[in-house]
C-alpha cells in the first residue's frame, strides 16, 4: 500500500502538471491513468477530475467539460499487486474569494485531523475533529460524507470514519482522511490522504504537498 500510495502521488503530480484551460477533464484523467499504468499499477477506481461547478460533486468522474477558472478536484488511486491507495487534491485557478476561504477551511480541517489521529481513538472522535472545524466556519451542512474509510484490497473497507462509528483505531490500520465542502452550482474542495495508524499517531502514506493554490 505504501508503494501504491507513492505511485498515486506520482500520477497526481503528472495530472496537475497537465492542467490547462480548455483541456477536457477526461484528458487530465487519461494522463493520470497512463502514468499509473506505465508504473505497473492499475487504477483502483474511476478517476475523478471535476472542475468549476462540477467540483461540488463528491464523485464527479471525469467528463467532457473543458477546464476553466475555479476549483479542480482530482481523486485517484493506484492499485498495485491487488492493494489500493487513495488521494485527493484540489487545485484553484483564479478562484473566487469564497472558494479561497473554503480551501483554507478544508486544508485546516484535513491537517488537524491527520495530526489528531492516533490508536485508541474512536472513529467518530476523529470525524468530529474535522466536522467541528467546518461547522465553526458555518459550512457544516456542506460536508455531507464521512471523514474517511479503510483502505486495503478494496479502496473502501472498514473502518468507516463516520459520526456514529464506535470502531477503535488500532496500529496497522490504513484509512483515508478526506474532509470536503461542496457548494451546489459553485464548486467544492476536498483534500485527502491515505494514512497508516502507528503506535503513537499516523504516518501519511500519500506524501504530497497539500496546499496547491
């Protein structure tokens, strides 16, 4: 999974480098998927490239839409020797002040959740770290999925990092941490890492810069 995570980072970096106005979302997805294939990995799920107002769709699989100003959310995963990884980054191109603000909030929620994660903690306690930050800024109703999920032979496994999960985090578990804020018809931001629960905290497996403005 560590190796798959590294390959997903390399694919994400290549995809970001390929972004330009007027290019179609599926063209960026093709760059990402080719990079994974070239490195001997398959895609773990259909690559998400959602730009502009489509970035408000948490599962906006790449479409024919041409990229313009605003957020571009890319969610991808490499699958290597049957093991999966998962990473999301959002890039801002000439964003509105509102989208700049939302980016800052999601980035804070994601970083603080990664810092807070540790063994012995209940999944719902970790979800609460991010959810409370987003609520504090008035966007609680715009974060409408769980904070994360387990990753392994499937890209979505237990434990579910949700508001009601009593599951205890234990060393060796691999989960995602992916808060997001989505404004219908305007855009959205999500930032996600795959992390390993260690004996005293976490190790971020998708070791890539998170602030991409």
